[in-house]
C-alpha cells in the first residue's frame, strides 16, 4: 500500500562513502542555508516512526528505464544503485533489481520525494536513486539530478517530521533542543553529525542501552532506507549528537 506523505522534492547532499572502512557510510545535505521563518507542524512520535517504517518497507517494481549510468539532460552524472552497479573504486555496490519487486526507497543524492511521488516517477522512467560521489559533494545543489527519484538522510528526517522542505544536517539542530545526554533519547529524536549524516532514533536495541535501533537513508550496508542497530559507543566516537525536534509530541 502506498503511503501518501508530501508532494514536493527539494535538494540535499551527502557524506562520502569510503571503501574498506566499517563506518556509517551515508550522506546528507550540504545545501546553502536560507532564512526560514515558516511555521512547522506538530508531529506525534508514533507518526514519525510510521513514516520511517513506510519508507523502509515500501515495495516498488523497477524496470530497465529506471537504470541510469551517465549524464542526464542537464549534464549531471547519475548512477542508480541497481544490482549491476559495481563501482571500480570499491565503494558500496547497488542492490535493486529491474523486473522485480524491491523493498525500501533507494537513496538519492538530494532526494526528498514522498512515496506517492516516488512511485509516479518510477512509472515515468525516472532514475531509481542516485549514489553519492566526491563530485556530488563538490557540486552540492548543482549536482542534484531532477531526473532521479528517491530520498537522502536529511530528506528522510524532514519527511518524518512533515517539514515543508528538506532541512540539511546543519539546519536540523536549529529546529531542535539538544538533549542532555544519549540516555534522554526517545523514539522520533535524531542523532546528528554536522554537515554529514543524521539517524532517526527508533529505540534502544538492548536492555543495557549499549546499542541503538535507527532508521536511515544511506549506503551502509546498502543504498536505501532501512532500519538497523549501531553501537552507542561508536556513535559517541563519531560525535553523533542527540537532538529533539521542538514540535514533536508523545
């Protein structure tokens, strides 16, 4: 079943996926910040998690026109994370298959599609996702292809919080209160690294609270929205900071 969330798509950018490193190799927004005085919606924690789950469990059927490896009509390089994608530099390979049902919305550099918009674009032959590259990072907003569809890490958080546009990992903390410690995290909060990557906290993964369960859009272990567990100590080492959206409610 398709979950209708938001109709618009706006650009974000992402963190480099380095080969051979056991890191959180995902990507996020580096779009220039803008003054924003708009009103922001109130969201419920259960609603936030439901949206993230919908992105991670979304079923979609790909076709050959959704595969793209080359320049789009604006001269922007696009590489979809399809199963035949095997980058020469050793970074994360692709996963989705043409002619089959796939699960999880693919990662797209700068992506901010609703599920409804994603399905529509897939049917119209848009590229299904667009991976991160150093050239994307250098190009920022100018490297976002309007001929690809999907979502990136900060785009996912912005959707889950029902924001009207995608907020970068630099901007998201401005909408939040910083928590006193990791022990204060509650489902629907975020773990954010400035200008790099963001995770949606889904809950504690063990009674000792040494592992967290998160939703993310990234390339580790694959280029899509998914849920996984991460050691809290690792997140501390990488300076992931805990934040709470001011308009979230129980």
